[in-house]
C-alpha cells in the first residue's frame, strides 16, 4: 500500500472509531443530541425534542414552555429556574437533574418520568401530572405541589420538608421513609398510600367536608380537640412518625395506633 493511501485509510479508521460529538448548534428536533451542551437561557418553547439526549446539558433559565420531551434523557441536566409550563416530559429520564426554582405549573406532564435523586427544591409544580413517576430520594423541600397528581408515584425516601401538598392526590403512592416534616397536607388524598416509616412531624392539615370522605379522615369532636387525625382507606402507617411526634404501631392502617 502506498504511504498516502495508508495514511488516508488510517485517518478514516480513526474517525470512524471516535464517538459522535453533539453539535450544540444543531436545530432542535426529535432525537437531537444536546448532551453536555451549554443551552443557558435558550428558547426551546414549542420545540419537539422527543427522545432527545440532553444528558448533563446546562438548561438553566431556558424556556421550554409547551416543549415536547417525551422519552428524552435529561440525566444530570441543569434546569435551574427553567420554564416548563405545560411541557410534556412523560417517560423522560431526569434522574439526578437540577430543577431547583424551576416553573412547571399549568398541567406540566411528567407521567412515568424518572426523577430519582433529582433536586426539586422550591420548584413550582402547581397542578402538574406526575402519575406513576419515580421521585425516590428526590429533594422537594419547599416545593409547591398544590393539586398535583401523584397517583401511584414512588416517593420513597423523598424529602418533602415544608413542601405545599395542598389538594395533592397520592392515591396508592409509595411514601416509605419520606420526610414530610412541616409539610402542608390540606385536603391531600392518601387512599391506600404507603407511609411506612414516613415522618409527618409538624405537618399541617385541614378538612373540607365538601371534598368528601376520600380525603383525610373527618375527625370526631374528640379527635378535633386532640388535633390528630387518621388517614382513610387502608393507608399503611407502620412506624410512621405522626403529626404530634408519636410513632404509630407496627402494621397500623387507617389510624395511627
């Protein structure tokens, strides 16, 4: 083989062996590779990023309003103060992502999304949809979760300290070992939820009869005087630390015994 031909073949072989590098200037579109890209403040509103790879991308202050991120990978992505109003992140992977102070209200969809270990401190998730989402070990301290749908969600060992869960639907949710100290639980639904080992110390609660008995148990006069009430429809309270700091007996259901 001639020297020039050999060098050309070697260069081609080396090029083919190198991994593909994300072109951060590529136009947004399904399957685009923005991994590790600096997209600070980018306007990606209404963009179709279905299946896109945004692993480790910096999306702080980005506008993702109404963006379609179904099945996208955002592992370790930085979404600090990002705007995600009505965005579709169903089935997306946001494990260990930073969503601190992000705005995700107005029916943002994270159905079945993976948010395990994510930072959601002070996030605004008003009226969001997180049915079946994995929020295990996520930090939701001081998050605003009013009227969010969390049916069947995994919140095991999540931190929800001082979070606002007013009107949140947690039917069938896994809250084992969760920290709910000081959380607002007004009108929250805990039907068949598992609160084994959860900490409810100092959490607040109120009852509205108009919302029906599917919510927190309506207290009797005596219970209202005690200010500590039970949770209905088979919620598991084994070793749960109750509102007043007492520990529920093992295998407690419905009421903290």
